[in-house]
C-alpha cells in the first residue's frame, strides 16, 4: 500500500526525526569523495526546514563496532558538507539520543538542522530493540521520516523500532521523498514494466544474485550477464576459464538457472582477459569459454558489448545491477562504458532505466552517465532485495496513504 510522505506532515513548530543514509565514501584523510547520498536527501530536509520545522537527522557511516565514538566513522565531515549544500548552519551532536542530542535539539530554532552522531556507535542500533536507546531517540521529535533507502532492508533500531515506538506514542511516521521515489521506480519496474524488460547483472558471484535471477526469470525478457559471475556460467557449460574468479561449487546451480531461463539468460560471447591484474599486463580478447591458462577474464569483449548494446537500446525497461568488468582499471572499463552508453541511449528513446546502486551507481557516476538515466538508486543491497521480490518491514510500518 502507498505510504504517506513528508509532504503530508505539517512540520511548522515541530521537531522531525529523519533517518537518512549518509554512508558516503571518504578518502584516507576523511574527505568525502562522493556526496550523492547527501544530495539525494536534500529535498526531504528542505521540505521540513523551509516550512518552519526542525530537522534532526540520524545515519550510520561505515561499520564501527558499537563501542562508542571512533573518529574514523564520525559524521562530522558529513555535517559540514550538508551545511554547504543547504547553505545554512548544521549542528552536530556528539551522541545519538543522549544528553548532548537532547540539549541541542531543545535549542534548535525553527528551520534548524541537527545531525546526531553515528547511530552505529551504539550497541542498541544493531540490536534493534534496546529500550533505552530507542527511548532516547523517540523523545527528540514529534514525527519520524524514513528517507534511508539504502538501509530499508535492515531492521535496525533507527529504521524499525523507532518508528514503531513513535506510532504507539501517536506520532506520525512517514517516508521521505527519496524512499518514495526509490520504491516507486523499482516497484513499477518489477510490477508493470514497459517491454521489452532487460535486466543487466554483473558482479563477482552467481551466489550473490541467485534470488534475483530466479525472480527475474519470470519477469524479464532478457537477463544479460557480465562480470566475474559470467565465468561460473561458462565453466558450467564446459568452457575454459583460466585463472578467472569462479565458484566451482555453484556449477550445478548455474546449469539449473540456464535450463529454467529458457533462453532468457544471455551470456558473453567474448572476453577481455589478461595474465595479471594490472594495467601493464599482457591482454587478449578471446572467445567466451576459451580463456588460456594463466589468464583471467576482466571484462566482456567488444562483440559482447555490441550485442548487449543492441538489446539494451531496444528495451522499454532496463534494470542494471553490477558492472561488466573491472571498470576502475582501463582498458577493462570498456564493457561497462559501452553498457552505460547504451542505457543512456535507451533512456533518450523513452525507456525507463534504473541503476541498482552499489558498484553500478559508482560506475555510471564515474563514467559521466548518472544524469542520463531515469534513476540511480542509493541502495545496492536494498535494490537487490527489491529485485528479489522482498518486502521491507521498515517501510510497511510507515503510515498508509489515506
């Protein structure tokens, strides 16, 4: 059922607790290298503060051990960048629902923004139902907004127990604009796709995408396979894979998926391989299943890229999750580059094109195509679970649209 959004709230004079996904990449010096997740949350934050509300934001960053503050995982750089993007002061609390959060939330003026320190500094976040931790958060605000799509598949405290508790207190719990957009795009793609519906799946392991492939077999017209997972399919068909990354224990599974797909799974016909994982390595393009000993596949070959491009450009709906090769290292970015260009062209022809987060999102951003597709998801794991056909408890708990 559709959910109420932040647009349904009247935030004037209210404190609104917003779960965002500010888990952004940083370099060794702590500088943010990609602020897309922060930028994607701006419409929700601005909707609250521009209407006289007080926005209290909480997020995780990285994987701290839940033993308290760790400078490497502090949200301080995020708060600074958010202030720059909003063009207004952003206050940082040193805890999450504790004394400093309460004091700074109480002092926050209308239109003010407060960022709580990393929720994963608290053991109660992963535990999911720590009463004291949840009470500290729920006591800060009059309403709850979930705008953290990248974490919607995890029932951590700030994602589930907090909105459940706030609803019991008679407080609204709604979705942010980003979560609304993410779910609408992915749900429509799965439920009512424009045909032909083409899925592009890459990545390292067949085992990571089993449920996705199984679900998409019934939904898609073609499933184009790239990345290292293609070599497991190749080995299952009796091909030579050299020293490529394969999953020997998944060969029967690969055979079964191919049999069940009835021709919908499209595999590479050639491979760009090398004798070393380096730009200076000896490189060859060989037929799929003919990778020499001592060589490893690092990208789809040019003929595969051409064939995949034809299928993508003629599609009505495209969902892409996982690069075609080692896109970070030329020339093994060529396959991913070709697919990205084809997806962008399909968009101009009227296709709905969705990039499913994670490495795919990083690739289209790096290659300059992020603004030439319909939607780039902020959630790799969440996108995969939606493609698997799963529902999210963290969304189900939100207030239904009237």
